[in-house]
């Protein structure tokens, strides 16, 4: 035995080395890479969305195949979600069969959105059955099926063969709706027989990017009467009353469409369909697509028009995406299929500039007043001026949040930051816009960039991809300037404070008063909350729960956290007006504000040493400066 010891040691050493080498390389998925070649044949996809009681979508697919190994993919990286958010946990009941005989499948151990099967000899088609178990409760995801409204997102109900570029796979979709329901979608309808709708064959990329809303209560409005290219507002609601829109309300939406067309000087859709759900039950949404958009808001959009103003930049935002994000896309979004990771580095252009245009189009069309637009801008400027996380994390890095956080809630959002490329990005584009106006003597603006950058190839729907250098070059053609460092300093900078140069250049400054703006009042009224962000350093929900804690603010330094509720203020039961009165009374006083708070089963008293009164953001004109904000909000002729 002693004589063999060295051999045994050597064998063990070799085995350890082999294991180390194996662990040094990541496991590989056995998934065919997408190739730019046509899939042989047309896939038939039948969706049954009639089971309202259980909120289950049932699917049957017939797929042309050849014998041998084959892999199917469930979409993971969904358009407009910016992250790997495919609802894989809600895919169920997956069965494959050929010639009436079942075929076993196995999930790829690395790429878990992939399913491997072996097509038997003699089989020319594969039959696939499965269900999408849509959320029954908001804790499981966004509600997409109620007793009155359905939102069909094709990636949730679609499998597709690996090894092919998505646009080279042809799908023949059909849908069964509840009896008598109407629908809206950008897809072309081939025919409808009763409650079964057959759509024209589409490539997979177009299908995935063309959601459908359907409902019991439906009304359609033509937003561009007489135009060769149709733009429709398809409205679905919990009841018929919510559909009643006044002529002047529809006129504002029509004006928004006209202002967008004048801004961009082009269109890139065969027709455009706004899908708008007005519901207390159907999940809220704002999601862009090339020829349509999904929009879900609370009832009262039309019937409580005065109080819904704050949310009326949603449709112009999503409409802008037809140009920015869908027609013109960042180069990192040029992926062959829906299971290839996206690169989000230019989301501050894709989303940030769209956020900017959404607010402007809302103001130019009269969907919101100029006063409300300024109030909203003040709220955005204040929010980012008080975002403590800017000290350690640049806005550029937040483009990764849809991948890192998956839009889950954050305990310390003011410090952690979350997808700030939207609204902070809009501040950057205000900066760019006003810089162009200043340098050109107000002869040129970001409007000129919009026409030059997004207005190319009128009528084309083929995506035109862009890089950071392309954006810089287009800006330089509008107005000579060293744009690259200008932009980099703003998207990669850390402050202190928010990038507010554009606001000052527009002739306005951010100030704080003890009176909330009408926009803030309306927001508090809708949510039954109270905002003390710029005084005590938190907001309070309707139930007394603390939220939106400002890192290192007054309440933070006193030891409060977001999992705490306010029970009483200075020995009086908590109500928003009680806390507001206490903050007012503490101004000029030395006595602290006493809060009785609950955390779990524990009660304690917290003293807030704050004496500067209520503080709410608003904009104030800078005397002797041009009002470029008024020019920005002015409707195009």
C-alpha cells in the first residue's frame, strides 16, 4: 500500500486540478444561438382569454418542425421593460406532443427560460399546450384580467423556437374573447367570427410588440380625423359612465397628436392605437410600443377631468416613444430575440428625453396648463436636488436598475436611487434645450434636434439605431458646441444638488414656500397622503405609514425608518392637518415636535428638532431674464 501512495496523491491532485478548471469557467446553456434565417413555416398560436372567473389564458400552438433536438424559448427580456422581467413563474401546464403522442421536455439548467425537446421521426408538426396564470392579486404582479377588461401582452402567452432571429419567425395568432367584447390593437385583423378573432400573420417581433386590450365597455375616438394614417384612442372602462368624454377633452388629445407630428415632422407607424384602461381593478401601466401603447389609469380620467391633470402627460410620453425608443433606438437595444440581454446605457436618451417631450407635448396641446407643467417641473427639480444618493451614485448608473432591482420596492430610495434616468434625464434635456436657445440667440432649440434626429425616413418602421456619438453629432449640427463633455458631466456627475442650470437658463429658479402648489395639493388629495419631504424629510401615507424617507434628513437623524407609522403628534391622534399644524407651530419655537410612532408591536416617542416651517417647492421667475420656459411650452404652428 505504501508503494502506491504517490500515485494516489497524484491522482487526487489531478482530480482537484480538473475540478478547479471546471469551476473556472461558467456553465454553458445548450441553447442554439439566433441566426438571421427564416423559420421554415408559420407557427399557429391560439389564445383563449374567455376565462374571466379564474383569470387564466389558455394557449395552443402548432409548430412546423423537423425530427431531432429542438429548443423553445419563453420571452425573458421584454420590450419597454428594460430588464429580464418575463413572467416565467406564471407559465404552467406545458405539454408537447406529435402525432397524438406526448413528448417529454427538459428545462435548460442554465437558461431556465429555455425548454428542450426531441422531435420524433415522422413528425412534421409539434403541438404545444400551456397556460398563463395571470395574477389574481397585485402581490403576484400587475392585474391584466378583470371581469370587465383584459390586457393581452403577447410575450406572456408565447413560446418560440430558438436558433432564429425574432423578425424571421412568422406567427398566425388568433384570440377568443368573452362574449360580445370589443378590442383594440395595432395588429391587423383578418376576420372575426363571433368572439373568435383571427389576425393576419405577423413576424414574431411585431406580434410581441403589439398588445391588445379588450373589454365589456369600450369606446373608440379618432384622434386625427381625415388623415391617411389613422391614430385611434381605444378606451376601456369598468363601466359605461367612465367612457363619457367631452368634445373639448378629445380636442386636447387631437391637439397632442398634431403637436407631436409637427415636432417630429414624420411618423413611423402604419396606424397608431392608444390603448387606455380606466379602472380600479385593472393594473396601472404605461408602456410603449411601435404602433401602440398600453395605458392604465384610475377611473375619472374624463369624468373627473379637473383632478386628473397631473397624469395627463402619460399618453404624450408613450406616443413620443414611437419615435424615440421604437423607431430610433439605442444601439444596445439591437438584439436578435427576446432572450438576449439588453444594454441600457442610453436610457437617459430613450426615456429621459421622452419624459421631457411628454411634459412639453402635454402643455403645448392643452392637456395640462402651463402652470401645472411648471409645478410638475418644480417637483422634479426639488426631488433630485434632495436626492442624497447623487453623492455616491451617478444618474448614468441608474440605467441598470431595471436589471438590478426589477422594479421592486426599495427601503431607502432617496439614498439607493431608482431609475432616475427618467426624470433627472428630463432635467438634462431641459439643460440642452435652453443651452441651444441661449447659444443661438433663441433661433434654434431642441425642437430642431427632434426633427433632424427622429424625422428621418418618414413612414419607415425599420428601427434606426444610434450611439452616444450619433446624438452628439446631431446636436452639433443644430448648434455648434462641445456637447460630449456637457452631457457626460451631467449624466455622470454627482452634484451637489440636481442639474438645474437649464432651469436657470430658462429664466426660473427653484424656491420653497409654506404653501403647496395646486399640483401638490391635488396629488395629496388623490393619494390621501401628506408630503413633508422638504421639511421633516418624509411623506406620510393615508394609513399613517412613513414613506420616501430623505437620507440624513431631520427624521432620519432622529432614527425613523420607512417601516414606521405615526400614531400621534404632540399627544394628538395623527391626521395630516395635525402634523402640518405642529410644523407651523414649531417655527420660531425651541420646542421639538413629538411623534408617537409604532414599529411592529413597539411604540416609542421621537423628538424632531425642526423649526423652519412647512416647505413646498415651486418655480419663481428670475427678474430680467428671458422666459424660455414659456417659449418651450408654446404650441407649434
